[in-house]
C-alpha cells in the first residue's frame, strides 16, 4: 500500500536516516533533495506515528516536513554521513555538508567545497557522492574522483582525468577500493591506496557501450555488484571473475536511475527508472520445488546469462549471479500503484521504502515484504 | 492593472512578449536626452504556477488527466458514466485539498499581503469547485427529473456548510431554544431552506418543550414536516406517482395555512409559507439565502420538485432576476446561469475570460469531451475546442522551469497539433546537467523526434568537446548515431596524438568495441591504437599487416599516411625482415601515391596533420625510399632462399 505525498518540488534524491542497530526500530526520518527548481531545497521529513500506538496499522498519515534549507543547484547526490550530517552533491560542482540540529529542528550548512568539480572555465556538476564517515568520495561530469574528509577543508586526494567521460555513480567495494561507472558503459575499480591515475581494473559489456547510471554492491558477498544503465537492463557482475557481466536481466523500458540491495536481507533488490516504475526483485534458490507448488508468482522477467559460470561448486554461487535460470527463481513486483513520471530515487531500510518522483510526489511504504 | 515596481511613473515603456511573460523596459526619451534605467523587468502573467501549494494541484490533476486518457474507448459512453463521475470527483477532491491547505496558510501567514493573496486564491478555488460541481451534476451525471433536484440539493448543501457550524453553536449552548440564532438556524437558514426536514423537526422539538401551551401547533408542524415526500430514485415509485403524492401534501399544507392554524406563532407561519414555496417570503430572507442559486434550488424544492433539466433555465433566469436587485450579474453568476441553460460552450468561454490560467477550462473541457458532450465543431485553425484549450494550458506549463515535464503528457493527447508544439517547445528546455539532457532525450526518443534528438546530442557533444571531455562527446554522438560528429572527435584525438606523440584517454580508445563502426575515422583510430598495442607487445608481423591494411583498405585518411609510413620505418629497419616483398611493393605504391597527391594538393584544403617544411619532407621521403629498397632486397633474398 502506497500513499503519495505531493511536495511541490521534483524529488531527485531520497534517503533514510540510518537507525542505530541496537534498537531494531524502523526508520522514521528521511531526507530529500530537489532538482530543476529556481530555488532547490534539501528537506528533512518524519514518518513516525506519534499519536497512534497501534503497531499493526503500519504507516499512518503523511510524512511531515521537519525542516528544510536552500540548496544551490540541483541535488544530484545525497547521503547521510552520520545521524546529524548530510552530504550533498550539487549541479554547480559543490559538495556540501549540512548539519541537522535536533533540538532546534533546523538545518544549516556546516562545510562546503564550492568548486570541487569544475572544468577549466566552467562549472561541472558533481554527479554522485558516497561516504563512510569521515571519508567522502565524490565524482562528477568532469571525470574527477575526489576524496574528502569531513572537518578538513583541503582535499585528501584528487584523481584528475580519471575518466574521459562522465562518471555517474560510485560505490565502495572495500574500505580502500571503489567502483565507478561512466557514460561508456565501463565499471572501473580504483585502489585509493595506490595513488595512481589509472584504474586497477576495467569491466565492460561487449557489444553496445550503454552508459551506466547506478551501481550497488552486495552487502555480504563483496564481489557481487549490480548495475543499471540507459537501456534499463539490470546487470550482475562478479568482479573477481573476468571482465564481463555474469547475468543480464531486462528490467525497465527506460533509464534505470538507482539500484539498491536490501542492506540486511540481500536476497532482495530494488530498482527504479525513468519509465515510472519501481521494481522489487527477490531471488531464491529453492530449485528443487516445482514452480506450481511455490504459490502465485508475479510477472517474472526474461533474462539471459551472458556467460556460463565456469566450474566451481554451484550451490555456493549466489543466486544473483545465476539470474533467472533453472538454478534459481527470480520474482519481480511493481511497487507503485500506477504509472507516474520518472522515479528518480529510492531507499530501503528495514521494512521501509521511500522513493521520489518527477511528478513531485514522495511514496512511502512501511510494510515491504522482506 | 498594476504599477510595475522599478519603472518610474510617467516613463515610456517598451515591451516584448515571451511565452508566458512580458519583458518590460524603460525607453529612452530622445528629446530630453536623459539616461533611462538599465533594468529589464519580467512581468509574469500567471502567478499561480509559481505558488507552491497550487503546484500540488497541477501535479495531482496531471495524474488524474493521464488516467482519464487511458480509459478505453470501446465501451459505450453510457456504461462509462460512473467512471467519469468518479474522475470528476477526484478532480474536485484535489481542488478541495488545495483549498484547505491554502486556508491554513492564510490563517498562519505572518504578513497581511500574503494572507490576502492566499484568501483570494481560496475564493477563486471555491468558485471553481462550485462551477465544476454544478457541471458534474448537470452534464456528466445528467440526472433526469426527480433525481435532478436531489443532486442539486446536495450541491447547494455542500457549498453552504456554515449552517452546521452555527447549529453546533446553538446546540452547545445551555438552552438552545432561547439562543438568539435558534430561529435563524431552524426557521429559515439551512434546515428548511435546504430541505433538511429531519433536522428541522429535532430542533423544533426543543422549542416545543418550552411552550407546552402551543403543543398542538408544534405537533401539527411536525407531522407536516414528516409527511413531505422526497423522490427515491432507486425505489419503485414512478415520477408521476411521486408528483401526485407531493401535490396532495402541498394542498394539505396550504389548507392548514389558510385555516390560520399557525397564525399565533409568527415563526411557524413563516416555515409554513416556505413549505408552500412562497417566493416573497423566501426573498425576505435574502441574507440567509445569500445567493440566487440557493434561492433557485429552494424555490424548486418547494414549488416544482419534479423539474426537468430542460426547464431549469427558465427558473434560473427568473430566480436570478428576482434575487439580484442591481441587475448586474457577477461573472460567477453568468457562468452558473449558462450552466443551468446547458450552454456548455458559454460556460467554458466565460470561465476562460474570468480566470487567469487555463487549468480549469482545459481539464473540464477534456472531461466533457470524453463524455461526448461537446459538439465537435472545428475552430478556425483546425483543432477542436478541447485541443485548443489543452494546448494553451500545456504551453503555459512549459514556460515553468519545473512543470514542463507534466506538459509533455498533455501535448501527447492532442492528436492534431500536440506533436508540433512539443517539438518546438522541447528544444528550448535549458540543459544544465547531463541528467536533465538525458530525460529530455528520453522524451524525444519515445516519440521518434529524431531531429530534436540529434540537435540535443549535438549541443551536449559540443559542450563536452569544448571542455575537453572527449569520452562524453563520443557517447553523445553514439546516442545520436551522428557519424559526422564522431569523425570530428576522432580527428581531435588524432591531432592530439600528432601534437603530443601519445594518445590521451586510452581507456576510451582501447575499449571502443562495436562503436568503432559508427564512423570511418573512428574505426581508423581504434585500429591505429591496436597497431600501437601490437607494436608494444612486439608482435611485429601482425602489426605490419595491420599497418598496411590501414592504407590499402583506405581506412586511414590519406593525410595521415605520412605518419603511418613513418611508423613503418622502424619495422623496415629491423634486422629481421618483417614486410614481405609483396607488402613492400604495396608500401612503395602507397608512398608514390602520397607524394604525387601532395604535389598536386600543395595548396589545397586537405587537412595536413603533420606540418613540415619542404626539406624535412624531402628527407623523410628519401629515407623511406631507401629503407623500402633495402627491405625489398632483403625480402627477395629471403623468399628466394631455399630453407635447408
């Protein structure tokens, strides 16, 4: 069950504030960033049920705006650094840290790198940001990778001309290694310790070089990586093995903007796209049971394995790498009730899902079946 | 009319129209020679789309609009009526939600200007909802006689809700029957005038308890009120039967009035006269009725409950004339009157004039068109009324920095001119970031607007080239399948190579894959890089073969041959014979071709990659000739020798 909240701004990013694992609670606060407005904003919302004590009601009512702040340029990347601080990537090339003051319920700018990404005589949008406190890594249309540290004004490391085309997304592979995706359909692995200007490894699809827009790493099995790009195909890669994806699945009919593994339940994956749909992927490897005994299925998607997995113990290989083959089943569900404009961003934590669309609406689902 | 702040009064203004705005500037007065102000002012015609609360209206109604268009056309419109009614209700609930939010904002606004502005917007939305609701009742739901009055009663009750608040105030007082508003509430306002007779009876009972002497009178009134027949559309009673019953009741009430049964209690007598539909009595309570259409409905309720849709206009006109003293109707009044006269076109026309943006008329007309209620007479410029209004609305939306994405869907559903409008407008969306350009491109590609795709890709590619992002530029030209631009980019790479001696952006060139085939120059670039790789890996014979094929298969542009031949030099000078005799002959042929063409095209427009003076050229050619000759000799010897 989804409820739409219209917020008078096109939402480019939505992220849950991380919950401390000791409490095992559902997330209540999320942040959104807007784009394409004369005055863009970063806003913080709350979906807690303060009055309603009945837990089985699940979600109740609209998200309430707690506070917001002006943001210079489109918000192209947004990430919580910790419980109080949020990092944003702007279309002006600036990287900003905002601080949310809990007692006064306001947001203010805490630190900013104004021209982090730039061309020789122009601004370059900063396209993505990822952080693992206190380190922040940003990438932009200028093909630079910048490593920053919160509370330090100078840039810790800059990889100039890391890419000849735009880098669209970045994610951590290990604590010192990152993966980036670019407009020519390549995934590049960078080892930050080596301080070199070239990537350690390049993976790409043969055939058409389709630009890739998002990447996410499996939370537990660190060699599995999912990407999505311009053709809406979901690709699964094994970074240890070779330079080709291990499975390709047709997911969307237009650009895929974000892909996320569920952080605690990685058999579930979520993707959102320009075509206005948000898909929930669920994999399982109970291949012994015939499919008609497994209950009703939602529309499964066609897929093809790009290469056969060489040898090895099949049962240890993740179901994701097999795609939708005889070894494992893949189920997809549409999570939004009807066709909307592009879904730009999604985030999932626990049982809660939030997403923002170009129809200026935020959808929240607090009972995601994971 | 407004003064434009910033322009000094009395000054002459010049102006220029924009899509949704006007640019205004002060003009210089030649005679006086005084300098004029250097500012340009932007006057926005439509403030509403920039209001954050009203924006929600535009987005939600866009969602409903798209849903409406996808209702299949194969069913007859009769069975789709409940769907259309529910869509109409959706629109109205969106309007109401907006109104409530605006009202809250007006209450909590800090400065009075904002509060007045919000208040104005609320009243406009109220009027819009009133008109829409009436159109829904009369046109979309199109109830026949009998139910028509019931629907109109609901309509009036919905828009006169202050009655319930007053009643609450009265009921909560200690002694409701003695409250000063009591008779107002009971006697005239909502309950009787709105035909809410049950509530009237309950209130009257309170009064009855206070006056035990007049108990019989109250009892009589109570019984009259309870006996008033109301038409039940779902029941088995026909309209005629109901009419007969109603007339009987009416006569009974009349008898009691003439009997002076209520003569001693002025209030009850007034109620009785209202029940008989006495127009003079009704008009005496104008402030409670407050509007002529309320008066109309009450009048119909108590005079003519079986009114037919076709008879409405007569009653409406007379009600309006009776009610309005001044005789000059407001715009809202004439719109409502036109609706009662079932003149849809007049309603739309008047609304277009009265309101400052096209939102209301566009959506209402679209809905009515789906109900097949608009005659499709073509306007002068080819499209019908619905399309015209949608185009105007969507064009207005397109001028908004953010709402242009909603406008695209509206253009999609205008079959005649929508595409042309979209083609013209979409090219003017400013492309600040790649992400925005990608979204615009997706819109164009889905609608096969190949020219716009090409032009957008070219803009982005040129920008990328200017910023020296050759990989981005290449990816844009691949998207547009623009071979010419890919050639341009490859030539940039080759120029860079000639200037620096090494390739930049190896990650791109090394991994071109099938995109190499987009343009000849790009293929050459890829293959040339391959040659370098082979040379680096010391696979000399493969490298040699590749180099030769680049020239003989005419993949390499002739202007680059000098460089290629110079690259062949180290291969020729190797101890081991790499080029065979056959290959050496071919190389010599290439060299001759090159030198002869260079002589003839010395001052031509051929792009010469490597600039060199005459003597250097001569030296190089001589060196090559020498090396080739030596190689030829060795090759012939090698091939002629028998291996033992």
